[in-house]
C-alpha cells in the first residue's frame, strides 16, 4: 500500500457524530449533559459490591503496582478506551462493577495480548472457550480480540459462573481462571479451616489462581484510593470513547483508518480482531471508531473515489508451495507470506483461504461462507526429511528444547506436534521431529530424551 494512502483526511467534525452509540443505536450522546462529565472512576467505585479481601498476597500486589507507576499509567490510559463500554454492559446485567477491572489483571487491558497458553484478547479467551461462547476464529479475524464480542462473551461466562457458585464472585473468578470443574472439586476436598472466605479456604490452587483475586483486589484498592499508593489515574469522562459504524463493502484496513482521519495504530486498538489488511463486510459488519473519527468516516466514505478494497480471498485448489501460489495469483512470494503470515518451509494445504490482490475488474466482495469460514492450513514441507519419533523425558521437554536439540525451528516442532510454540510436552508423550534425510538421526540425543529414536522414511 502506498505511503499516500496513510495520510489522514481532515477529520475535525463541527457537530456531534452522525454514527450510533453501539450500546444504544437509537440514541445520540449529549456532551452537554452533566452526567457525561462525571468521572468514570467515581462511577466504578460506586459500583463495587464484591467483598473485600485483605491478606499478604493483596499487599504484595499493591506494592507491585505502586512500584511501577509508568506501567500503571500505560495500563489505565489504554483501559480508558474500553472501560465505559464494560461498565455499561455490567450495569445492564446487574453485575458487580469490580469486574470492570478484571482486564487489568488478565491482559493489562491490551486487546492484542496473547498468552503462552494461546489465550487471546483483553479477556484472555482460550481458543476452545472462545468457540463455546461464539467467538469466531478464522483466517481473517479473531473475535477473542474483538472489543464488543469478547466483552459480551466474558460477561456471559462470568454471569454463568456467578450463578453456578451462588453469587460468590470470588469463586466465580477462580473458576474463570482455573476452570469450573477444578473449583468444584477443590470445594469437595478438605479445605483450610477458619479461612475468611471460601476462595481462601481452597487447597491445591495453582499459583496463578491463588493470586488471581488478590491481584484484582489490589487493583480495586488502587482505583479506590490512588493517592494512598502514590499513583495518579488518568481522568475518564462518563461517556463512550468509541462508536460503531456500519460497513457495507469490503474495505482495506489502512483506507478505513485514513477515511476516519486517525492513525493505523489507533484504528487497530479499537479493531484488534482483524488478522489481515482487509475487513470483509460479510464477516465484520461494523468498525469501532472514536467519536470524531466516526463522523469523519461517515462524511468521507461517499466521497472516496476508486475501490474500497485492494484485496480479496483466493482458495488454494491443491496443496502448494507458497512460491507456486504466488505465481498463480500474481504476487511475489515474500508479499504472499507476509500478508498471510506463512512461515518458511511450509506448504499451503488445499482449501486454504489466502488474501491476495484484487483484480481491477473485480467488483464482487468476498461471500459470507468464505468470510465466516475461511481458514489457513499449513503443513511443514517435509520433502528431503525423514520422521523421528521419541518419548518426552521424565522431566518433560519444551518445544524450544527439542528444536535446539535437532537444529530445527520451534515453529516447526510445534506444527509437527500440534501444540503451541511455547508448550511443554508431558512425560512419556510421543514427540515427532523431521530431520534432513541426508543426516542420520541423532540417536544419542533421542535416547537421552526418552527412548531410542524410531525413524521411518516418510516424505
């Protein structure tokens, strides 16, 4: 995309935005209303209803945040974009406003966050849990990072857990972090006597879960009395930061930001679910924009000359090398890899949906069945390699350690074994590695990792 495309248009609106509030589509925000000038932090403080916790773990996390004022400033400034929406949604459901602070604990309110365990978004949904709560994850978008969709899903899940544990929100939060089955089993086992709460009475909680509610309590205490910790919270007014604007045609991400008069970075902060440089209208019927940006987008969109999308979707007819796919669609291999995030030494499997340049004569947007179900399936290019299988050692082996041992990439080891790149194999688990066919398998290393390597010539 050209540098000229990134230059923002004049975006200064003379009147309130002409786009709908995403929470109340039939209503416009009146900035003259005194309630819009109320500090949002005060509104949150007034909605704290969860019982307070006071213990050494809470004190530890209070010190942790107090000693990192720059981190707290970045975290609260970032969270200010999304807090009003979360508070509104919680109040609609009559849920504690304490929960509005949970993304500070989960992701520091970063919707682009990705954990080692592959949890994504500001609410940190695992892929499987995201699918249970209708968060689409395909080649073009990941709704676990979508601000509106992930908040809806997180509150659905928390509401269910709150009911499951009879309104004990501390237990509900433990279940959100550790899993409801684990919490139920912990409640049935012998518990600590004289503990001040059911949560604190549980035995066997992992370190992360044992610190989970204390960490939230520390954030609550800081929001309640920031001056007591030598911290300052950014002022937040009591009105939406963003508006939802409908899109009817496929549109390039960079062009959408340009029409709104905002930077690409700011656009991605509000629309972090996009995986590719184009937004497909059949899959994402709206974008979120700041108030001024929403007005500029609505005004500038009809005036734009030329196509809105320079990208479309092409389905691989057979398993191909990226270079072969690039030749067919008329782009360089480097660009195809970059746009579709294809690592080296990988093949594109038949049926994969690739984003490719849109021909000038093509005026048809990507159909719904592709926009909703398009996937990218990759497989390692194993030509010239042979398969080595061994079992993980008694201590377990990490993906990175196996990769170093066999002089291959961690990404390939993860793909060969269908795990995350930061995963650790269980003791005794079968591990597959592809080694160059011209080099003998390193039997000594394989044996030290478990049992002797067993190889078979598979291409």
